[in-house]
C-alpha cells in the first residue's frame, strides 16, 4: 500500500476552468491582445502558467500578463472554481495515508483554494512555487518533499490529469496515476506513461484503496 499520495489540484481535485480562462482573457485584454474564447484556452490548465502566456502574448509581455492575471485571480478567479463531486469522500477515505498537494499554482493560492473548499486539513503539505519563482518544477517540489518527510518513492504515488504529473512521478521513481476526467485526457496520460487511468473520482477512490 502506498502510504503517501501526492495530488495535483487543477483538473484532479477541482475544476478551475472558469477562473483560469477568464483571468487569461483579462490579462490579454489589458495588454490589448485579442483573446481566444474560454473553451480555446483549456490547454493552459495544469502546466506552468508563464510558458503558456509566452505562447499567447510573447516573451516580452509574459511577465506583465502574469501580473494582470494574478490581479484578477487573487481577488476573483480562484473562487471561480468547483470541487469535483466525490472529492471530500475520497480524501476522507484516505485519512490513514499521508496526503500532499503538488501543484504548479503558487502555494499561497493553492492553500486559499483548499481552505475555501474546507479540505485543507486533509493535507500534510502543500507543494507549489512561491509567487516570485519561475523555474521550479513539480518534479523538484515532490523530490524535496520525499526527502524532507523521509518517504520512500516506492511507498508513494502521484495522481494528476496532465503529462507533467506523470513525468514528475517517474522522475522521482514513484508510480504515476492519471485521471481522465481532467484536462489532459486518456491519450495524453497513456503517452506520458501513467500506470493506471481512472475515469471518475469514484473509480479513483476505489483504485487508491487498493494501491
């Protein structure tokens, strides 16, 4: 049994589509750059944000776009979010494990989101970059947590919906588990090398009890 489970946030525990896409559109509009429709921005959900903004507005304007994004996100966007049905029950069923959140979102925002949904108490650690950090990777964050908590990779699992979740697990010699209900989809997760893929939160709950 895996004693430690690392969860991604966006697309795994919560559906952040409205907040993220509206904040991206807000940032682009502030820069007078034509913004795609919200449904055309879902590829930005999950991976580190700044590289996505570079693709949308260019390297020179990316930092300014990130500033405009965070202005709206910190006040409004982080609450334009929905907890996937069944997540509280999933976490309750895992109370005997060590649970960590591992996200590309700044840790300060991730904590506020978990507090907003009343689930922050399930997690021993919230792993995310600082607001002024650009280059930290999810793999590095997980690696540091494994060392600091004296966890063996063979006793840990990473759960997420995108390639970088599975890659981070593999780079730390952990099992990587995918959720197809998020924003990566089954094909992306299989290509990334997910050891198992779950179609629903309930499937994930049952699967984790056996892993």
